[in-house]
């Protein structure tokens, strides 16, 4: 897209985007040359990429500093939670680990004669007395592109790092090892990478072996021998942590209060729901009662089932054919009517 922007920047027809303005937003493209991607564009691209990587390294160092301060903060807080005897034991154990971590062979300065000759001998299996910078360079330019990039450089420091850090040891922190690797690479780049493009050419490498610093015999100061942070920085860090904890506590209390209010609101809604259900039930009962009143206000008769009787009233006995006493009662009734007819025949005639 950016190449197309350079080609379209001077076109006036059918161009809906201001490509010239777009180009100016990118530091790694020459906005003055709008037609092709030239050496100047490549140079700007390398500078921009280098700046981004430097910012990344700086951010990594800051993150590591905070990591180290957090470790120390947690250690101190843990000690506060112990009684006097346990505290002395833990402090003694901590000092013992620090001492054990420092007991390692001499770490050579990255990029020095001693460091490179050690790689030449132990990694490459060659005679240290026959060390040759050009041959060394070609052996470790693993992708054959004519330069040593950051990954190829960092691979040269493995032997030095193994002197100090072992993942099997309690006292060795692997995050510190990665910080050490980054510091070593930065040291070499600072002294060897003359044009600051984060790549080491053969010419730059050979020139670095001709300087007096190349024969430096002093050892390398490792992370634990370097002051990563000051006591004032640690105190500011702890104050920041305390402020964050207080803010989290305040927010937690606020959420707890909101939760209680929601629970109370739920109780009120449940009560309203129950009240509405009772009102609906009463309305249905009234509607049912009104349906039993006739047009004139009289109650509509609703036949009761034969087996059911109104509440509070006993059902009268019913006579059924074949039931005990039913035929005798009928015979007596017939005889009575016959006698009346005989005594008053005129009534019967009428």
C-alpha cells in the first residue's frame, strides 16, 4: 500500500486519498521522492526499525526492574509476617543463596578476545592459538547473509551465561539470565556496530578485534553485581503498590455495596410480584362470583351432583323402587284413597 502511495502521490485523476499526506505519516519513507522506493527509503526504514527495537529494549529493562523490585517487596513483606526466630532463619537462607549464586567461574566481557576464543575452542572445537576473526565471523554467520544479527550475536553468549545460570538451581533466576543476555548483546552492539543499524558486518567485526578494548581481561559484571534500582525507587514502587491495593479495596467495597443493594432490590421485586399475584387472584374470584348472578340480580341455580349436598344440610332420604319399605308405603296410600272415594262418591264422580 505504501509503495502504491508513492506511485500515486502525484496523480490528480481518480485519486480519492491524499497519498502525499499519507506518506508524511511514515518516517521510513522519503515523501520528497514520490515515485520509487530508493536507497533513501531503505535508510529511513532501517533507522525507524532501529528506533523501535531500542524502545523495545528500554521497555524490557524497565519491566525487569519492576520484576526485581516486586521480588524484593514480597520478600520483605514475607519477613514481616514471621516471628523473630523464623525471620533470622529466612534471612540467613537468603544470604546463603546469594553467596552460592556468586560462586561461578569468571565471566568474560562479551566481544572480548577471551570470550570469542572460548567460543572458538569449546563450541567450534578449534585451537585457541589459531583464532582468526574472519573465519570466526563466517562460522557464526549461520544464515550466510554477510552480517551478524542480534540472534546470531546472542548465541555467542551461551557459554558465558551457563557459567552463572542453571535452571536446576534454586538460587538462579532464568528471567535474570535473559536480562543478562540482553545486556551482553547491547554491550557488543555499542562497541562494534559502528553505523547503529543493529547488524554487525565483517568489516565492523574485524575492526573491533583491532581495538585495545578487545584484549580487555577484566571480567563482566553480572546482574546481581549491578544496582538495578535504588532504595528510593523501591520505596516509590511500594507506595504505588499500596495505592493500587487501596484502590482495589475501595472498588471491592463499592461492588459489595452494589451487590447488597441489588439483593435488597430483588427482595422488593419479589414482594411486589407476590402482591400482584394476590390482586390477580382476587379479581378472578370476583369475576367468578359475578358470573353466578342473573339479569335481575337473582342467583343462578346450579344443580348439585346427586352425591353432593350443600354444606351444612343433610340430604333427605330418597325412595327408590325396590328399596326396603317402598312398596308397603305405596299400598297403604292406595287403600286410603279408595276408602275416601267410598265415603264420598260425589267427589269421586266430580
